[in-house]
């Protein structure tokens, strides 16, 4: 990409962010009183109290959800939230501007390693194969937590406020990965991805993001939200290798390092 195109893209993103910030301030003036703070132990294992600033919503317009995402909010079920932790600021919302992204060498290797996968988009659903795979993933990643696949689907994935789908990654007929994604006119929101722990050599987390980027280009979507980047948590810091990326810090999207 030449400098002129890059500068043009940067100006377009800045203009988009300014428009979103203006519209979000008007939206927040109407709904801000719905939000409350809830303190729990850090879900990412950091030694701090986590404060979720959250509210529950009925169905949202597609643009309203876009404004919340552009303001650094995340979705959990029918709740929208942002982190207001007093002692920690490790959680940084991260997004990609699709027009700027170019895969790195190791990402191209992940593409090559997974050429044998078949991928299908489906309505968000919870079948036995999804429960079994999600349970294995949670037991491998979070063995000390009281998480359950049914709980994740009931409380986290399923919602009635935005349009969501799941992408199913298979080797032949065997399910090896599932990606839960919210979709809008000009954005995709990566909600969660779980995969077969025995297929870790495939770098399926990386491949999932690369496939979402491909979908964005196919659907002419400009912004892909990847959840939180937490540099000190290995399961959350691989996202920083997608460059250029942007993190939401001090109320603004800033290019990450």
C-alpha cells in the first residue's frame, strides 16, 4: 500500500470515529442511566477486582450496536459492558481496519495449514457436538473455573439484541472449531472462538481471525472487532500480531504497536 492510500485510509477512519463519537454521546445521554457497576474477581486471572460497567438491553438497532462497539463496549448475552476496573487497565478493546490489513508470514502459514478445513455459516445453535467441543476447550483452558458449555451458550452467546451467527470449522465431518460472531452492515464483532485442544498445532485462533477478515472483504465490511487484547494473558495477546491494529485507550482508537 502506498503512502497516499494509507493517508487516505487514516483520514477516513478518523472521520468515521469522530462521527461515531458524536452519535454515541447522544445515544449515551439517553441510556447511560441504565448502566451499573458490578465487581467480581478478574475473569482473566489477574490479581485485581474487575468492575463491569454494564446494562441489559432489548433488541438494538444495527447502528446503535455499531456505536457501542466503536466506543469500546463488548457484548455478553443481552448485556453491553465496558471495564471500569480501579486498579487495572489491561483490557484494551482491539479492532482491525480491513482495508489496511496484510497477513504476516506466520499468518500465511496458518492459512496453508488449514486448507483442508471446510467452513459453514449457520444460525447460532447449540447441538451436542457444540457442547462436547466447548466443554473440552473450557476444561483445557480454564480447568479451575466453574464454567460450562451450556452456561456459555445460555448466558454469553445467545442473545436477542443483535444478529449473530456461528461459523463451524470441520475436518471432514468432525467439528474442530466454532466462532460466534455478531454481524452488522459495516462491522463484525468476534464474540468467542473455541476449538479442539488436540488441534492446537493448527493455530486455529489465528486462522479464525484470518477467515473473518476474508468474510469482511467479501461482504465489504470495514471494521472487525476482536474483543480484548490483554498483553499479559497468552490466550488474549495473540491478537496483537494482526497489524496494523487499533486499541481503544483513553476514549480513542489508537494504532497499536
